[in-house]
C-alpha cells in the first residue's frame, strides 16, 4: 500500500470556497469594481478566513479578482485593451478549433454541441441569462474538446471564466442573445457540411460581433 499524505481540511474547504466565490463572480452576484473583504465572505460561507484566503489567491492567479492593499479584493474590471487581447486569443484558438472540426467532421460526434445549443434555446425561452451563458460555455468548450488538444482545452477553460463575465454584460444589449444562437447555428452547420471556409468565416464573424457587444458595455469596465 502506498503511503499517502492525509488530506488537510483547510485545503478541502479552500476548494469549496473557491467554487462558491467563482460561481458568484461569473453569475454576476459579485459585481465588477465592488470591494469585498475576507471576513464577511468567510462568515457568509460559514468557514474560517484561511480557506477563503487560499481561494482568493487562486482566483487572483486566474485573473478573476484583484487584491487591493488594506481594502480587500475586487472582481476584475476590463479595459478596452483587456477585451481586445482576450478576443484576439479566442480568435486564434477558435479558428484552429473550427477548421479542425470541419476537416474531421466524419470522425467526430457533435451531439455535445447540439445539446449545448438546445440548452441555450431553453434558457432563452425562460429568460435565464445565467443558464444561457452556461450553454454558451458548453458550445465553445465542446468544440475545444473535440479538437483533442489538451493544452488548448486548459487555456480555453481558464479563458472562459473571463469571457463569461464579459458575456453576461454583453447580453444586456437588446437582441444579442437571439443573435448568438443564430451565429452558433451557422458555425455548427458549416462544421456539419465540412465547409472549412464557412466554419472559419462564421466563427470569425461570431467573435467579432461578440467583441463589439462587450465593448458597447465598456462603460461598466475601467
């Protein structure tokens, strides 16, 4: 039998705190620019400050919060430059992902992509923007998984939380949610048809329109 290091309870609590705080951030319950303190967060989670501190340090490393000396932490706010950089990275990766999916159409199973689109449509019918963004994440990540590139999946996973925060604000733009569904359908159909050019064109257009929708809400950022 291998001798394993006993699991330390604070680390388990830190993981729980991380998931709870992260979810509050990406669902908009914790607002960009608002200052939060470890003590009230720990009290709300009914745990000590130590695991909360561990969770906040990890979230800061992922770029979701910033530490403010002698004040606390704030949920990340984006500059125009931040938005442009994040979408540049997304475009570089997703052009590759969609082209590969279109070229390998006969070898991949698109059921997870289909399920994600249905998830978005159901959420929109219920006016559930949190559920809609969860479906959006599933749509893009399903294609990333189908690429078979594990390192790219890790980058996409880390990036998606930042995109999720932006996207939630962008959906406040009238009619944007319905546009997103239409854009996703065009990307999906190009993949089904094995049309590489259309796949690249449609994902390019989708990300460009998404970036513009985020920039329209830039007054909420920094």
